[in-house]
């Protein structure tokens, strides 16, 4: 694997690459809170008050009051009984799985699940099977083959980052045998999906009773860190059984302070979510009319169909010529790259129109 080129973020929607400033349609900072002045000021205030680091596990002398404050705010915002924060979003499902270890006879993982869930599944101390992507029928067949009286856990992303599609949680719950659970990595769904931005569970209108929701603070919230949203009972089990929680230094206090500020912005400014989806529809509709095959997914992500190497290179050049950073990704072990345009609530009309015009022209030339 080659290391990606360095990018310098400038302004709100731009990056600097090789001395050129380009409009940015990549990453996952859906509301551009990573460069929000209020969020930055909250980090500076916490840094001056609390220092950079507690330099100890929360199980010993590192349990600062700002973590309790953040967890209470997260639980309230997302409508969960309890929350637990971690220094990184990747660690959240792993910590949850450590608490769940030994509870299940089989684990079933979506074949396109994030690597954090694949690593978490190894912590469960039971056989792990993959099911077809977002396919309840395939999942039901696999569970049926395991016999009677099985205790199963399903591991899936909430919103999938490659195209903005969502796990059919309602269908999974119908399939799930008694005593089963679902572990959802909702890194891309929280803050974005649902009437109040509570994520995939709210979007799917399902209860939290049999679901543990994990997420990151680094996408919609624009900060850094991870969280588990669950019941008080399961939070207690994570505290007692997770080596990840016990053995790590927690989130730096300035980042916890910044997360509190970002959460307040999402709570008090629902117009940001309205703009996000207005911008998405402004782009997706004309691109479909131009002939691009683009899926109707809930998330603010536009994935172009797979194309030949020659077309990939041509589109990269066209994007650069239009002043747009080419969001071409080869993710994980896959050799197949994709163009994945991430729409932000803060993209301007001019920036969106420039993207539409360029991709419309590319589609027209392809038909000639």
C-alpha cells in the first residue's frame, strides 16, 4: 500500500494539494465542525483549564469530570440510557465485544463491515460467519443452519461509508433469535440520519433494547474519539470486562470539551441537517438526469459506478482542471477503486454547481 499524498485543509471546503487550492468533496466531516470556530474555542478553553492529557487510565486516576459530562450529554442527545467514551472510534466496538465475550454461540458479520467490527468479532469467543451485504434472507439462512437454541449476535455498520446505504435493522431484529443482540458501528450515521440526527436506529425506527450502538466523534461531530451508546447494565459490563477501556488513556480533555461544543451545535442548529440533504438532492437529481447511475441511499454520499482505468484517469484530470480534488478511493483489501463524493452542509451553491456541470459534461461526452 502506498501512503496517501499530504493535504492541507484551508478554509471550510478546500484543501491545498501541490500548491493548488481545490474544492473538497471527500472525508466525512459532514457539517464541517472540525473547522468550526466555536468547537475550536471550546478545545482551547478546556486545554487552558484541564491540560492536554490526564496521563492515566480512567480505572485509576484519569477519570476526569469532563468525561462524565460528555457521556451524559451524548446519552441525552441520542436517547440512550447511558454512554461511554473512548480515545478512538475504532476501539468502541472492540471494547463492547470484550464485554460481550462468551455470551453467544455464533456471530454473523456483514461481508462489507468496517474493519473495527471484524476485529471486534474476534473478541467474542465464538465462531464468526459472514453474510451477504445488507441481505436479511441470507442472514436468516445462515442462522437457521446453526440449529436450535443458538445465541446469536449480528455485527453491521449502520450507514455504510462507500455509498450511504443503511443496514436493514428492522429486518434483522425479526430474524434475530431470542436472546440475540446486534452490535452496530454507526460511525457515519450518528448526527446525520434520523429526525433528530440520532443515527441509524432512529432512521430505522427500532428500539435500543437488543442493540448496542457504537460510533465515532470524528465524523458528524468533527472532533475525535469513540462512544458506545447502550443500557446502564451493559455500560457497567464494559467497565468491568473491557481490557480496552481499562488499559487506555482516555480522550484528551480538550477533545472532550470540543465534542461538547459540537454536540450543542447539532442540537441547537437543526438547519445544518436540512442544508445537508438539500445539498445532496441538489447534486444527485441532475446527475441522474445526466445519465449517471447513482443509488438512492439515505446518506449524503454519491458513489459513481465502477469504471475502466482509462476513464478513472480521465475523470481525475477533469476534476483537477475544474478545481476539484478527485475523491477516488481504494479502501481496505479491495483492488477496485471508486469515486465517492461526500456532500457537506457547508458546500456553497457555486461549488455544487461546478461539480454538477463537470460531471454532466463527462456523462455527455461518454454518450458521444
